[in-house]
């Protein structure tokens, strides 16, 4: 018995010793290493190539990529769990535009203002900069941008002599005229994302902002205002009264609408720019027939697409903040954003790139997006955004379905939103 | 049990008790503990509030709506699954050519992971490209396609349909086992006595199958009450929260908006409801057993 115990003990000592020795060896071998956590990008070679270039510029530095699950919910959970425990397991990470305020308030993001203040900010589009600013400090650097755009069927519009619509009224009129003229039971007018999920909020905000309304004014809800009520009423009417939008939009997400428009079965679609390149691929039924324009607005107001996209931030608990900040600056540089726009089609977050001749040549889809990107407005800028979103989703869904009149849905949402905003005061 | 047997017996069940304690009882108690806090770590909020979360819950219309949604879903889907499962079990119990193959085929829906079958149903139910609308239009039951997942009455029933498709084979499997346990002699004796088919079913098959029916009901009701993945994929709780279930609401509170205190209260309420249902079934089973 005693012999067995001492053998076991010796065994564990050897194993333990082996481990410690191994660790000290690797530590010596790879000096500064930083971890970059991000979602999986399409054709990852482009990003890895950029990272290798960074390593060549900084000899001896090793960047490890930590790739997270595709769902943004899961990424959010991962970051919150890790940062709550003050984890230094990653140094640089990709942030959805709607998380920056929340994480900045929690004190999890390194303040990047000292290196990034003033003029250098002007190089970026205004929407992403607004999303990155919390208490007048910059907490993340815009990586690439996204914004809702209007897709339309060039062939159908020109057949009826229409120019792309500037207002929702024009859009309705055009859709009704074309639907009546075509007599095709499979053809729909205007499709958008009306399922009860985050996408519905993006669309509803385009209607609300496009009517001069907003969600928040300071610590109060602005949703009781006439502008917001009118906006939701129109969304409801498009389906139930004007029959411009088919009832199926109430269960549609991005992909459902993309397939419908891609099958040549819709005249207008609201979606993100990603569908554009897919429609121009060989074998696409709508190849050469797709036009894009800024989203319509209400009469007398300007187009107000919702901002999407990602930013890069530095973990406040990182043990190598300087190196991490350098990587963020490198990956958000003009050259890096240009490479991502050419190879992956990510719309740049830097203004100047939309006028870059080489980029325009390589990716003809980029420059028509400029107006939408310039005008893109973030979702409500507040650390409590995710809670507000959860309150809004069912109420917006109820209003467009006609389950509740818009006034009541917005009143109910307002009451809950104001309850949430009280957290800030506490 | 003799006195000297007690100590070794206790020692032997100790590992099982520790295991259950660590994996089941501790997390439940911990969830209950957290449900007494207002806890939102992202916002630096964490303090004891006693029963406040439960007081809020009782007046939370969203909680009650998800409670009713869940109850409606469970009641309808479990009844249909039981009826269909019984029918399938009787069919599978009979002897016919290709029975083995048929039994295997029937089990396929049960073998597919829910998230995968939910994606499949997403396409079947698609209002524009979906198979279901196409079939119903072909046989003349529908004149125009229905918006299954975007209609406030249809959406819940579409979910029930997908759930019935998936889990009826499971019920059939349990009931088939029950049918096979009934001794053939009983049927022979009944036939000799001149009993008709319906009489045989009512007097022999059904009473002897009852414990199995109750077990199937217990399993299925508990599962249905915790339904999450199907709803998460197909509707996300919409339209207008008409399909939001208790688990989905708790998930949104806990993992999307990180309200750990209140989210735990909703989870505990779900747990207590499930516990009550189980207790009711088990007492029924017992009574049936003794009676």
C-alpha cells in the first residue's frame, strides 16, 4: 500500500514538474502574444493575411485569433461572462454597434480617446462614431459599417417610367401601379423584416426616424409623439390596407426576404447591403435587374437608415494594452478597411474609402452605398439598449399585426422603457 | 432491514445522493437564491430584494401571457401526440410485411435534433416557398397560401404541428412497449368468450396500457412545458408574443438582457409548475397502481 502511494506520488511529481518546465519554455519562446476575439468572417484568409502583416511590422509579436460562434447573442454572452470575471483571455475584440455603450458603462473597454480624439475621428462616418462615444470618450474604433438600403427592380420601374422612390408615399404608389399592371399573383410589392426580432427594430426605426421621430429623449421615451405613431400606423397599413407589403413580412427575416426578392417575386425590398453581391452572381434570377437607393422617408424628412456594423475595442483587463491598441489601429486603418471591402465586401467605416478609385474599380457596389452610410443612424444610444430592444420587439410586432393600435403599443413600450431608464439614476 | 445492514446501505447510496445533489438540487437552490436578488452584473447592480421579483412576476402581463401560451401549447400538443402515438403503436404492434422497416421509419422524426427539424419546418411553413401551403393548395384545401408563422392564431398551431410531428413517435414507442407486455392469452380468452374488437380494447388493452399512457403523458407534459428550441428557431416568440413560452421568456431575461434575479424568478416559477404537474401525474399513477 505504502509503495503504491509513493509510486503515485512520484508519478504526479514528474507530471507536475514536466508541466511547469513546459510552460516556462513556451513563455520564453513566444514573448508578446495578444489574442483577438471575433466572429467568423467569410473567407478568413483575408483577415489572417492582415494579421500576418501586423506581425511582420512588429517583430516578435504573435497574434492569436479566437473565433466565436456565429450568433451575436452567443458572442454577447461570451464577452459578458468573461469580462464580468475580469478575464484577460483576449486583448482585442469585435463589438456589435449596439454593445459599446453597455460595455463602456460597465468599465470593460479601454478609453481610446487619448490616441483617437479630435481630427482623427472625422475620418470615420458619423454614425459609427456616435455609437463608439460614451460620456464624450471614445471606447472603440469603427471597423466596418452597415446600413439599411432599398433594393428595387430596375427593369420593372423603368417599364412603368418610375424613378426610385424618395418617400413611402411614392413607393406605395409605384408598387400599386406595377402590381396592377403586371397581373402576376406571385409578385409582391415591398418586402421587409417584420418578424419579432432585432431586425424588426431596425426597420421600425427607419420609419420612425424617417418621420422625424425618435425613441429616446434624455431619460424619457419619445415614442408617444405623433411621428412615431404615424410611422407604425404606416407599417401596419402597408400590409393591411394598401396591400403593398404581403402579410408574410410579419414572419420574415433578412434571409426570407432575400430569397423572395432573389426569386424575382418582389418589386421593392428593405435589406442590408450583403444581398447585392449575391444577386449579381451567375445563376441569379435577378442578375442585372437590381437597383439600390437610399431608403424612402416621410414627406419633408430625410432618409434615415439604421446603422449596423462592428467596432474593435480593447479589453480593459488586457495585460498588453499598448500592443492591443496598436492592433486595433492597424486593423481599422485605411489600408486594412480597403482590403476588407475589396475581398469580403465589408462596407468601410472610413469616409474617404467611398471615393477611393481603386476600391470603386474592385468593388462597384461600394460607392452607391455612400449616401446610406453617411446618413445611417445608430439605434438608441444607451447602455440599456438590449433591454429596451426586448421591450420594443413584441410591442412593434403587435402594432404592425394590428393586435394593438400603435398608440397603445407605443404607450405600453414607453412605460416599460422609462422603468428601465430609472436604472441609470439609481 | 437488519441494523448492521443500514450503514453499508447508506454508504452505497451516498455517491448517487452526492451526484444528484451536485447536479440537480444545488442548481435549483442556487437559482432560488438568486431569484431573491436584484442582480444585473453588467450594470453593477446586485442586492437582496426578498420576494420583490415574485411580486413583480405576479403582475407581469408578459409572464402570464407566456404562461398561458405554454399551457395551451402543452395541452394541445400532448393530447394530439397521445392520440397519434396510440394509433401508431397499434399499427406497429400488428404483424405485417415490412414491419421492421416501418418501425424504423416512424422513429426518424424523433431522432432528428430539434434545432435541425425546426429549420426544416421553417422552410415547410414558409408562406411563399413552403411545402405545406403547396400541398394544401394542390389538394384544394386552400385557395391562397397561409402565413403560418406570421399570423397570431396560426403561429401557435404551426408550432404544435411541428412538435406533434416530432414527438408522436416517442409516445408510440412507449405505448408499443406497453402493448407488447399484454399477454396474448388474455386476448385469446376474450375472443373465445365472444368479445368484440371495441370491447377487447376497452376492457383489456386500455386498462393494461394505462400505466404506460400515464408515463408517456408525464414525460411529454414535462417536455412540452419546457419547450424552447422549436419556438426559438421558428418564431422567436412572435408575432406579438403569441408564441413566447416560459422557457423562452426566461432565456431572454437571463441571457439576452442579463437580468439574473428576475430571470431566475421566472425559471423557478416554471420549475414549480412542472413540479406540480409531475406530482399530479405521479399520484394518479400510484392510485392506478393500487386500484
